[in-house]
């Protein structure tokens, strides 16, 4: 902005070289604030500059006012971050880890996981001793890689954390790869993972690490969910997935 003749006559007690330091180092109680204690505005800082004892040239005033604007911008960003922080839900005091809680084992899941791992060991033995065609082995290795990408790149990074954007063709491929993994439907996978991050290491965490290494990795899949997991799982925002017909089709 240009400085007119009136601007050039604004008084300031400090030399231009000290203006930036004086403004940047000002304490909150030294700045003008509104009744709610918000950060000072650019106009209020400029008004303070005008209540001084020496003149500033147009260029000097522009530099000082730019400094004012930068300070105000930083203060506004800081205020917004504090607002966001204060709005972040705090875990309810009743959530913790009840070590006296007895989980009910789902035996069909136990049998299923045992059979799955037994079949895996048998398949590894057959592949190692070349009882099966090499193309079958390569196809199996490809299935392992594809299903892994469906979980890590698709369910985890794309849909749980929205770490990147994907076009329709890539979403279809990742959803198909996730289906190959057999780790429940994508909707449930994402909900459990978001809930894990939101209520980490509490009874509302589907795989609460406070219950031990085995439970947090596979034990939680072999037992019924804690009531807190069911209760707080209903509070997880899943509107983005519910608006995706592909994901809801897989869920059904």
C-alpha cells in the first residue's frame, strides 16, 4: 500500500530498527484486546504506533504496519489452534482399563484361526518341497502382496486416515484387494481403526494394548467386544464411508 502525506507524519517513539522487536516481543497484557481477551487487531496496533514522539517515512511506516499485520496473523492462527484444541473431546473419566473384566471367548473364531494357520503351514511345506507347481506359488505370493496392499494402502491410509485421494478405478482395485485379505468388511475395519486412535489404550479401544501383546494382536478377534467398544463405536463418524456406494455394497 502507498503512504500519503498524513501517513508520513505519524509519530513513533522508537527508531524504525526497533519497531519489529518491540511488537514481536510485546506481552499480552501490553496489547490492546477486546473484552473477551482476543488478540489485538491491526488497527489497534497501528493506533499504538501513532501515539509516539517521532516521525516515520512512508517506507518505514509500511514496514512497521506490515510487521503489525504479521504479528496479528500469527496471534489469530494461535487463537484458532487453541479453539480447536479446546473443542477436542476429552476422554470420559469412566473410560479406562478394567482388568477385572472377563472376556467371553468366541470358539468358532478360535477354530477358524487355528485351521487358517494350519493350512498356511501345510501350504508353505508343499511350496518349499515343490509339491505344487511354481506358478501356484507365485500366484500365492502375489495374493499375499495384493491383500496386504488392500489393507495397508486402502483400508488404513486411504479410508481410515484419508492420507491421499484416489480416483474411482484405484478405489475399486484397493477395495477388491482388501476383500482378498478376509479382514472383515472395509466399513468395520475403518470404524475399529478410527475408534482405536480415538480411544487408545482404554476399554473403548477394540484392541486395547493394556490387555497384553497377544490380545492387542489377535486375542481381540477371538473374544466378544467389551461393552465400551460397542457403546463408543456408535459415536465414530463414518459419514464419509456411508456416502460411498462401493463400500456400502461390500458391507452388505
